[in-house]
């Protein structure tokens, strides 16, 4: 089981994402933004950071990098793709996911441990969670406010495509407390908080983030 | 030299926290004029000579694909001398 982790210029969390993949028992394969070759991976993670310095809009330039053409094509064929934080922004800019991430409503960069509730455990990235399971993982972003029009929001809700929601006070102004969503098929998931920073109580608030990585391993092995 | 200018603004229904912050800073400095403020982006694209219809069409396309995000933003393209 090979899980690709993409590095764009300005990506920060590729090492942690690769570490989380390896910890889950899968093999992390480092992918470079300038390559079109996905190196025969079974799934891809777009990690967090500030790809291309967030110039223009977060994720806007990365979307046109050579590797993204391959990711968009593979996602269309059903390959599981997880975008975390900046990766979520790239997936929205790529139109693999609907909506957009905008500036936090209070304009502050947030960095804290955040409780979220898993609201869809049918995606390949969330199968090891139980429905409505609450976990605590870090949230750190400046542009994490999920926005979309009413029609898209209703569609996401009706089709059960909200994958995770913030618990408690809305941290960033996201509509319906949305912390993560999936595409129609369910193979592409975007998540604003960071499971890869919560795989070991020594370095993270919990080890509950590991579930996203063991989920993908389980889904692919089945 | 002529410029093709693209102005990108958040759609009215999208919250603009930066604009709101500016709006609340203005009265603190004695500028009592603003009912509200929206903040946007301006791109100036220089071309040789007078912009042709095809150049303007290219910029229109670029505005739609790259310079704006149609999910949350609108744009206008115009020529400035």
C-alpha cells in the first residue's frame, strides 16, 4: 500500500504526513509538485502549508502545477485523495471539491487543539471512526472559513458529504461548522484541521488523527 | 503604454473580514464617511500598443480561470490608457 505525499514549494506538513502514513503501516511515497509521475501510488495526500506563498489565493497557483494534472486525472478514476488545510484549499481551487476557503472571520491565524465530530465514516479516509465520534486534533490556519452558495451547502448536507464538523464555538466562520467535506463519489476529502499532527501523544494532543491514515490502509487492503 | 486592468471583488454575500476591519478602523482615525468597506484586488496587465480584442479576450479568460475564484469572487476587465 503506497500513499503519495506531495511537496509544493512552501508546503510545511509533508514530513508529518509521511510519518503518519508510515506509522499507520502503509508506505509513504514523496511526490514533487513539478513531476507528473505519481509513482504508482494507491492514494495521495496534499499536506498543509503555504504552497507558493499563498500568492493570489491560497492554493490558486498550486492547482496548475504539473503534479495536480495527474492528481485530478487519478481522482476522476476513483483514487482516494486527502487534502489537509492548504491541501483542502488546493482541492477547492482544482474544483475537485466545491466551495472555497476564505479568511478566518476574526482575521486571526488560529493554532489550537480543536474538537471535531466525524459526520461521515463511509469515505476511504474515515472508515475506522464511528459515526459522530469526537476527536481532538490541531487546527492551524489563517484561511479556514468554508464558504459556498446555499444550493451547494444544501447539496453537501443532503448527500451526507460533510465529513467532519467543528464542535462548540465556530472557530473561523465556516458555514454549518464544516471542517471537512468530500466529493460526490467520496474518494476526495478535504479537511481543515490536521490529523497528521495528532498521531502520537508525545508530540500531539492525542493520537486520534491516526484514524485517517489507518482508514485509507484498511479501505485499500479490503 | 496601455494597460488591461482586472478588478476582483468578493461577491456581496461572502463575508469580507478585511473590509470590515478597515471599516472599523476608519472612524477611529476620524474618517466618518464609510457606511461599509469591501476590499478587493487589482491587476494591471501591460501590453504593447493598443490592446487588441484578442488580447482582451485572453485576459477575460485568465480572469475567470486564474485571477479570480468564481465561487467567491467577481471580476471586471477594462482598458486603461
